[in-house]
C-alpha cells in the first residue's frame, strides 16, 4: 500500500518527460534543405527524369536486337496428324488410315546480309543518341532544380524587402499624421504615403503567391516537402568567383559535348546508316543452312507407311531482281530523312553558338551590373539620409523622401535578382557543355548558409 503513491508519481513524471520531449521535437525547426541536397533528391525522385531513364532503357535494347540478327537462328517444328486414304481402281477401292508426324530442326547463319549490317550501324548510332538524350535530360533537370530553388529564394528576399519597406512607410505615415495634427503637414503627404503603402500590400500578396508556387514546384522536383531553404549569404557570395573564361572556350566545349547536339548528330548518323540499309535491298544475300527432318506416315503408291530422315547442309544465295520500284522508293525516303536530320543538326549547332554567346554576355553583363548596383545602393542609402535631413531643415518634402525610398527599394530588389541571375547563368553555361554535375552544384551551394535559411 505504501508503494502505490510512488509508482503513480513515477508514471506521472515519465509522462511529463515524454510530453516535454515531444514538444521540443515539434518546436525544433526543421533543418533547411540546401541546393546540393535538392539536386541529389531530384536525380532520384524527379518524375521527368524517371521517364527519361525508362525511355533510355528501352532505347538501349536496339543494339542487342540488331546484333541478334547476325547470330545463327535455330528453329524446331513438329507436326502430328491422322491420314485417311482411299484408293479406287476399276470399281475396286481400298482404304487405310495411319498417323503421320514430322519434325524438323533448322539452323540458319547469315553470311552476308547488307541490310542487317546497315541495321547494326543504325542501331549503334541510335543508342549513342539515346545516351546523349538521357544526359541532356540530366542537364535539364539540374537547371530546373537550380532555377526553382533560386526563384524560391528570390521570392523570399522580395518578401523580406517588402516587409522592411512596409515598416518604413508605416513609420512615415504615422509621422505625416502627427505633422498634420500639429499643423505642419499636409493631407497630400498622407494620401501619397497611403497609396504607396496600399500598392506595397498588393505586391506582398503577389510575392506570397510566388513563394508558394516556387515551393510547390521544387517539391515536385525533389519529391519531398520543403519546410525551409538555405539562403544566399551575401557576404560569402562574390560575383567574380563565377566569372567565366573567354567565350571561345565555352563555345568549343558546347560544340564538342552538348548533349542535345550529340543527340542530333547520332540521329543523322543513324539516318545515313538507314540509306545504306535501303540500298542493300539491291544486293544479294548469302546464308548457311543446316537442316534435319524426320517424318513418319507419308504414304506412297507402294508403301502405306514410310519413315524418312533427311539431313541437309548448304548455302542459299538470294538475288533480288525486280521489286516494282519498292527498294528505290525506300532509298529516296531514307535520303530525304538524312537530309532532314543533317539540317536539324546544323541548325542546332548554329543556335547553340548563339545561346552560348547570349548567356556568356549575360553573365559578364550581370557581374558588371551587380557591381554597379552595389554602388547605386550605397548612393541610395545616402540619398535617403540626405532627403530626411532636408525635410527636417525644410529644404525637402515628404514626397522627396518617398521617391528616394522607392528608388532604394527597387535597387535592393534588382541587387538580389542579379545575384541569383549570375548563378543561374553560370549553371546554364555549364549545362550547354554537359558539365553541370554534382561538383558544380556544390560550388553554387557554398554561397548558401543554413544560418541564412528562409522558411517556406
């Protein structure tokens, strides 16, 4: 009886400890996911990449199928049946019934088939195209993840800047109302500040929607819910770290390794092989044939039942003579397909060169613009201070301060946008050369810090 209160007390204490621990787990913030982790998850979970891998597995089977056509073909056939036979001569007839069976084993080894050899070359080119296409899909996935991640960070940065601007407008609105009550302000100042504040509220709603949309997009790519993201550390980020080499090196790398261009080149090579295959329809074929046949029950005029065993080994030569123009039509069709593939390949190379140059110029210009925005922000801060002092001195109006505030706000937004655009342009240039992999994503990831994480 004396132990019961102690047991109850112990149970209560355990319950409280468990509940407190659970509350601590619920209250603890979830670790922020960074860009590298998002990329790694996308490589496993992204739906489009899963489709690409399945499509590549399907396309790789073209080569073993083409190779199998050059190996010996071994077949076995067997037939069994009942034979009813009636013979009549000068009014006399005789009937007999007996079973019959027949089994045949045949081996055929192609010695020369121009079509099969051309199909093998075509399959090799197509498989090369399959591998290039899946590599292009990996590059595209990397860009999609990076873009979605950076868009989410920019939306969060924009919301934070809007919050700071709202606080500034709210403070100015209070000051304007106090000035109006004191007889030193005007109603126009209040209306102007209020209009800017209301417009900022509309921007805030749009930005919150952008945050939600970008988070949902990223979740689709990585296959996991996103609670918070590691944010950009402006002190660690240096635009010069992502400055590129000369343009010609980027163009050469893209011309040589771009997965999409390689896909089109493989398509052209396959089309050329298809021409050879179509032309091979004019050529003779040669096969080695070995056959063994065992049959029982075949009737002859003298014997009601026979057993036959036949073995055969020989060469079979087939020479096409006339096919009604079918082969010639196939050649013309394959030639036209090759012309189309060649034009698509050449156009893709030309277009890729322009894309690389445009992205290269955008990156270079983005770095220069970022440096100019840094200077502009310092000037904007000074302009706001000067206008605030001018209001107190009576040489500036509230509208001047609002204009300076708006200009500084716009500069901050553009500055944040420029940082993310530099990272995206650098990653895009890498993807053009097929070089966007975990190592390069990790380099971008180094300018992110969990301490600067943003909740979604």
